[in-house]
C-alpha cells in the first residue's frame, strides 16, 4: 500500500513537472522586429517601414503611455519617434515624416518617409531600439536598400545603432 502511494505521488510529481516545462516552452517566444529603409528613386524619397508583432507593440505602448494620452495613433507615433532615430555625423536628428500605420491579427506596420535630398550623400547613424526596453533578447533587423543592393544589420539591446552611408 505504501509503495503504491509513493508511486502515485511520483507519477503526479512527474506529470506536474512535464506540464510546467511544456507551459514554459510554449510561453517562450522569439522577439523580432524588422525595419526596411528603401531608396525610391522615382519618388525621390527614403521609404521606411517597421514591422512588429502587435501583442509586443501593445505591451510597449501600455508601458510607455502617459495617463493623458488617449489617441492610439499619437501614442504610436511618439513611441516610434523616440525609439527610431536618424542622426547626421554632427549629431543633428533627422525626423522622418509619419505616413501611417496598419495592423492585422499578428503584426503592425508603421510607415515613414524622408525626402531623399535630406539623406543622400550623408553618413547617418540609424538607431532602432523599439521593444528593447522590454525584452533582453529583442532582435531588430534593419535592411537598407539602395541602388538595387540590400545591406542587413542586426541590432540588439546594448547595440541598437549602426552607421549607414546614403
């Protein structure tokens, strides 16, 4: 009888441990964002697109929002402008124009642009630190496309900026 009870407890403990480890494995997600910066010769603009998981972005906005801010678009624009910055070699900030955003069930896309004349021939520091304040393993990939060639940069917390020649 005592051995049977011991086996029942062992089986219950092992089952509980398996459920816990499965829950932890399911809860673990990768934290990834993508920024595309593309020179559009036809429109003479630098087009910028950011893509993130909507659940992660909602969490970031909840954590960063001031109590007075009620407008989701204004909240998102303020967050993006704070976490994505372009700086010239002398430290001047070049602020992209907000074009808009859209979302589906999984992702949110943010669109920005700059006149090409503002960046052409310049060396810029691109800082992309969205969601890095929340996730230690956040990885933001920045793709820069010009003249038909794409350069890819991988940015992480502690290393969220790269220098690019336009």
